[in-house]
């Protein structure tokens, strides 16, 4: 009885020691892992969290670019922004640009990826040509197409036999920015589609071909469904990037708003308010409004994706 009692006492003690040891190891592992992510957290807080909080604070003040004499004015900046026709006009330009770019770049990237995936001779050269423009800085791409769209000496009018004032007419200025953006950024989406196409199992196409499916049916029944997730990713990334368009629109118009303000985007209007009109508080307020819009678009995209995944189960 003594031996049995001793074993009964020892066994729970060993179990308790094991449990405590596991907890200690998990705690130590978390502490060591925390040191690895600490540099990222510091940089994230310094360059993302702090500017966001600082901008939120400034949006409730009448701060100027010097930062002196700022006083709290409550929601006055937000009230003014909601009644500002130029802010809504610039937001409309950004939305119109997004509406033009996203469908075009998605379809074009898919077609280029299909071409590069199925072509046999010089495959590496085609892939390089399609992706190379994406490696150019935005200013280089904008200056190149500014020269191409020049109404007097530009190659676009010369090749097409036109005399269109691409950069000086409000009807064509935004279209010129869209064309430049398509040529410059399609390489990134092209690369995503190409990688996804290479990941589709070849036996699916072989089985469909044995069943008598033609090329169109194979694309509709196999390729497009298998690329559904990557298409969603491309669309989401392009929407977020297009809403923040700035570089090419500004450079192609020599840092101006374009004819009749037709290429003034939301980001450009924010910078004009902050660094041209010196109204840092007001610029911060419209920046916060833009942040809310971007966050709403991202959350809506996540909600739609989750509902689609739950509906497909």
C-alpha cells in the first residue's frame, strides 16, 4: 500500500512537471520569436501607425505647413471637405481612372499570359518584353509617353495619322494617362497570371481533349475557373493601386492638374492643399477621408471573397 500510494503521488507530479515544462517552452519560444519580429513592429509603428495617428490629430486642427500656431477646430475640416466640389471632382477622376484601368489591365494581362504560356519559340523573349516596362520608374514611363503623345512630334499621331491633342484637351488627357498606365503596369499582373497558368495540371487538359472538348471549352471550363482566385487578387490590387494614381498623371502634365483639371486625382489634390495652399490640417482631413474609402473598398472585397468561398462549399 505504501508503494502504491507513492506511485500515485509521483505520477501526478510528473504530469504536472511535463505540463509546466511545455508551458515554459512555449513561453520561451514566443519570447525568442518576438525578438525576430520586433524590428518589423518598430518600423511599422514608426512609419505607418505614428503617421496615421499624427494625421488624424492634425485633421482636427488648422495647422499650416510650418506647424506653428495650430489650434483645435473640431470637425470643421471634415465639414468643409464634404462641401468641397474640387475634392469630389478629383475623387471622381480617380474613380473614372480606376473604372477604365482595372478591366482593361485584367483582360490584357490574361491574354498576354495565355500567349506567353502557349508560344513555343522565343518564349523567354516574349516574357521579357511583356514584363520589362514594369521595371521602369514611373517618371521614365510618364516622360516617354509624354513624348509619344506630343501632338506635333509624337509617334502616336504620326503612326495613326491623327492630329489629336492628347495632353492638352480635356477629352483625351485622362485617356492618355490610362494608356500609359496599361503599358507600364500590365507586366505585374501578367506575371501573376503566367505563374497561375503554369500551376494548372496538364492532365486536366489532356482528359478534356480526350472527351472531345475544343480549345474554347477547355479555356471556359478549366482555365478560367482555375484562375478565379488569381483574377480576384489582380482586380483587388489594381483597384487599390488605381485609386491612388498620382505619378504618371502629374508628370505627363508637367506637375499640373491637366486641361480644365481633367487629370487632377485625389492624391494630387491632397498634396496641393498641403504643400501649395499650406493647409496641412485640411489636407490631413481629406487624407483620412480617402483612407476610409480605401479601407471600405478593401473590406468589401474581403466580404465578397468570403461569401463566394462559402457559397462554393
